[in-house]
C-alpha cells in the first residue's frame, strides 16, 4: 500500500491512472438519433457525396458566370428567364448563352449553369427577362458535388464524443445506426455508520446520504451508467463484501468516504484486498481532496473519494471522469468551460498544493469578478 503522505500532484495521479487503466468496454450498435454523447467505437466514412448535386446556397437565378462579367447598375447584363427549379425538384432546364433560371436555397441549378446570382442583385424587366447588376464568378453561391464531404471520406474517427451536429451530419448521409462504446457501468459504494437514506428522518448524529446521488449524476453526465451498491457500515467485512459485489456489477468502482487514515477509514485496505495490484495512489496534493485513492483490481479501476461532497466532486472531475471516458475509448474528452475573472480578495495557498476554491462570479461594469 502506498504511503498516504507520499502525495502526488493531480497531473501525476492522472498520469498513473491513464497508464494503468487498459480495459475498454464492449461496443454496441444504436440508432444514430439516440446516440447523443456516445463515443464512437469505429471510424465512420461517408457512403456518398454530400451534396449529391450542385446546390444553390441563395435564392436567385442559375446563370452562366461568363454572361454576367462586367455587369453593373450602370450597365447591367440582360438575361432571358426560361424557367424555375423549385427546391426538391430535378432540373429539366438547360441554359444557353444569355439565359437564366430561377434558383432557390438548397435546390438544384439548371444544367449548364455554374453560378447563382442573388435575387438582390437583379431587377425584373418583365415576366421573361432580368437585369443583373453585379457579376458573379464561376462557383459563386453554389455548393459543388461532395463539397461538404466526399464519398469514402472519413466523417468521424473512433473515440469521438457525438454532438448534436454530428448526429445531423450522419443522418444527412443516410447513416441511421452507429457503432458506439457501451456506457461504462460505475458501481458506487457509500460508506459510513452515520448515513441514512434521503427519505428517512435522521436521528441526532446521523445524516442523509447525498454522495450516492451526486456521484450518480456526475457519472451520467460523463456518459456512464451509475450502479449504486448501497449504504455500507464502517465494517471491514461488510465493505469487502460490497466491493466484491461492486466489482461484478461495474467496469469501475467508486467508494464514497473512508479514504483518509482514520482507523474507521477502510477503503485503502478494501481496495488492496479486491485484487492485485491494489492501491497505486493514496493522497493527492489537492485542497479539497487530499485523501484520494486510486487502485486496480485486475483491470477494474477503483477510486476512493473523500466523504465531503465538494471534495468528492472535485476529485471526480479530475480523475474519475477522465477514466470513464478512457474506458469508453474516448480520445479527447469534453473539457469544462472556463471564464477569466478578477479575484475580490487574496486566496492563500500552500506551496506545491492545488487549491479549488468555491466562488461566485458577478459582472460589474462589464468585468467579471
């Protein structure tokens, strides 16, 4: 067992976790429409060109660009309008020199056209002709075949966390199912003689359990499935039995409380007894969160989080969340958003320790503080 006072920085602790966690969860196929925040388990390539036809990006007129060269308000180009191509319709109109056809955003161009002039840059002459008062270049206001993505091109790499725009892009290509990593199951053990269920009225000296539910919510937010094992007393045999059960239920085991060095703090001993190699980290130079434990039982990661809810949340974000994504094969886990603000008072810190301080951010005169 590691010496508790031989603490590591959070970066070093995370490095140990990343180096030693080698297991990956299995993959499964799910409907693309239901795959938000899932991690891709295989590379996805495009089965077709998108768009599949030259497509207008503006309402206006399909034209031959050369017919508009030199056009201006003083000397417009005159074009005969020979038809319209409504959005969603195939083009049966072919342009000759000096001709144009109505074009609509997202619709096809007339055959022979290589540009679209915006309607704002035209003036109707009568029902059959227009003036063009601004020239367009070949390809202007047009999406070419395969410009969004070409057939066979890589759409998404394996290990990508699917975002709303990714789902839309996949469905636009007709990819209606996707192979993703199974959501890692996280078994959660809350320890302490003082804990009762939230619906109970605690006696004096007792408190309601909140860490099970806080950690469960954090697990879901990180793409995992929480598996609460229950409230376990400060008894070695009870905690060991719960740990063995948790190991069968989860891809990762999280203990809440019991990670310090009190005689009633049993988590490190239990993790050592779960299986080799046992405890690898006991103590991280954090405030809050110093009494943090990381170990392995075979390939199953196990974490001991401090019992204080704020400490538990800090350690979860620093170590457990990245591990859940690593189990799912995620290459670049989503990072928390940050803002820069000015402190309203000095915050003392001990050398060599990383401090996480709760703050309230307010905006004053256009400045965050």
